[in-house]
C-alpha cells in the first residue's frame, strides 16, 4: 500500500492535508452540536460520563498500580523513579468496567465499523516533579512505528482526577487534525523511551506557529473534572505541561482503532513495538 503520510524519512518538517474521514456515523449518545464540534475541532468534552461511585473505585485501583500493588507493564518518570505510565490496562478486570456499552457504541459509530483497543494506559503526573508531554500527533507515531495506515482511530481520555492548568491538563490545537505534520527522524530510540521522555514526532515552534496561523486557530487548555470523558482524533495536535501542584494527577486512555484499519509493517522500516504499545489485534 502506498504511504500517504510519509514521516521520519527526511530532515525537514512538512505539512500536508488529511486524506481520511473524521467520523462515519453520528453516535446516538452525542448531539448534533457535539459531533459537529468533534468534526470541526478534532475533540469533544463529555461531562459526567462516569458517575462518582465508579470513579472512586477507579481512583483506588490507579493508586494501587502506582504504588506497585498490581502487576502491570509500567514506564518510569525520568530522574524521580516514579511511575509515569501503566500500559495494557483494558484486559484487566478492575478497568474493564470503563469500557461501557455507551463508549463501545461511540467507537463503532465514529469509526464506522467494529473496533478494538490499539493501546490503553494510565498516565500519571507526580506532584511538583513530573514532566509533561511535548506537542505531537498520536497518529504520526502510530503510523511510522506501528504501521497504522489510516486516520481511522481516536482516543478516549477518562479524567480520574480533576484536570487544571496547574496540574498539566490536556492542551490542543483545534482543527489541527485536518493537517498532517511530517517530522524528521531523530534516532533509534528504544520503545520504552517514548513513554518516559518524548523526543520523536515533536513539531518545532516555527511549524506550530505557521499551522496555528494557517488554520486561524489557537491553543486551548481542556480543563475537566473526574468522571468527564474527552474524545479526540488520532491526528489532533496536543500536549500537556508539567504538574506544578503538590498532588499527583491521573488520567486513563483507551485508543480505539477500526478493524478495517489493521496495522501493517511499520512505515519507518523497524520492527513492531511491543504488544502493550500497539496491539496487532
């Protein structure tokens, strides 16, 4: 298959148009305003998607994983030896309850097919010391390193704790999902390094400024509360800053991919990343 989104093959950044649909069918649980907002901006915030009782149990389980009381694939925060991410959580009974019928139906409608979990994780930001995540499009990494051919994929972010500007909430560039930024190759980093300190697939300030001006857009911090759900397109540019509070902040991510968008050989010519980072189904 022709590589329609070439990246990490040149020394320069470049911008091209998106070639794929953004959504296929309107989910029954979303209003027309919500799905139109998602199509235009690349994300939508759904308030109070999960009730308080569920979130109390989920927060307890997240803390157990963070404290080493559960057997998970984990990545460590550089320099402070604290858990940064726990991977492949969707097949664990304590977190399966989050994959509700409503969420699964959302994924099938948006992607227009049956779906599967490409990646799932808990992201932690330890108080006062944890790094953020640099600007990036998830698809750029999943395309080059996992062999994901099309932008027929999205992330569902579940807010376990309240997300504020001070504790490093998700920041996005609305409309950026309509463009693809090809990034230079940085080097042969180990897969686990990507979760500890992101260095590849990171657009520089110059190209971000150009894109924001071209799209007539701006950077938006998505402040949200425990139990809220954020859906965002796989190609939406996003980042999160450091946590400057004295409390740990936790979020959960489920990445849904269409069964018609199965992974191929990675487009960067390397081997597939470990299963917990990019599932082959």
